[in-house]
């Protein structure tokens, strides 16, 4: 199954997303192959465009681009001709028939699942209520309740556009903690944890640091700071690990 974070990285970086079928693959050697990583081989690809999934302008029926691909266990290049691929790219100035991939792994094998996931992420990213880019963790506060074990932690997050985002963790004696993410100044009853494999989940799981920064609780009582750190770790466990795989 395609991994959400892998494709979200590419979708958010690519002004153009193309569904294409490879017509030909010519190996690039010599000086033009300088910098190719061990276990990789560089090719110039000619491909037939099937669909332009994202792009502000039109695209020719055929495009060319350069890609480095990993060799198989026998040290041979995979068969590329006729392969259907998803390309995450940017246009080349004054060359409408040429693309530049946005990352080394920005050519991905097409599949119905991958295609559906890419389109989902595109829709989420352009929605009016799309979650902002998380840039860091701000102040965190734990407020004890009137009963032992009762309390609430609020953790404010930094965002690229300055819009408010906070994590809120509620503890009650004898009950499992409840947490939610709020995308406004006011935490209302509609606030909830993000659904897995959504853009909000990705923004949090793939951006939050593994521990609450000391600067977030500098002004807090030591006991309250410990509780805020524990609640922050609880949120990270509930989110689960960012499912990003290393790029080749």
C-alpha cells in the first residue's frame, strides 16, 4: 500500500503531477551521469501523458525528463519501457515538453491505490479549511483540576501562516485521556483527534518534535511541566509515527 507521508511530501512539493506511460528510456553515461549515487542509474525518459492531475497550464502529449532509478539485486536496471508512472515535477522554463522531478524519488509506479491517494491529498491541500504547515511548538500549560489526577493540558503550535493550532489533553480520574486538535482560538466540542492518513494527521505526525521543548514549559511549575511533557508524549503515541520511508 502507498504510504501517505511519502506521497504527501511529493504532492505538496510539486506544482505539476502527471500520470504518464514511459515510451523510451535511454541511459545517460559519462559526464552527464556525474553525481549518480551508488546502486543507481540515470536515464533520460520520454513519456506519453495520460492525465495532468495537477498543473496551472496545459501540457504536451509527450514529455521528457531525467530520473535516477535504483538497480535490482543483480545490479541491473528495472524495465522502464511501457511502465505507467506518476511524476511529481516542475516545468522547465521555455521548454514546455520538459519536466524536472522535484525529488530523487519523484517518479512513482502508478497503481489505482497510489492514484487515489494522490488525488485525495491534492483535494485536501487546496481545500478552504486545509490545515496549516506546523513550524514548531510554542507554550504549553497544564492546569490541575479539583480532583487528584484531573487536569487539562493545552499546547500551542507555531504555524507558517500564523493561524492558531493547539493540542488539548483532558485527564479525568479512572478514565482514559481524551485529546483533540483545535484549528481556532476556541476549543469547542467539535474538536477531535485527526483521522489517520489525512493532511492534518500528516502535518502533526511528521512535524512535531519527539519531546516537548524546554522553552514550552520554562514558566511552569515543575510538577505541571512534567505533566505537560507526559501529555505531549501521549499525543505523539496516539498520532503514531510518520510513515515516511527514506528516499533512495
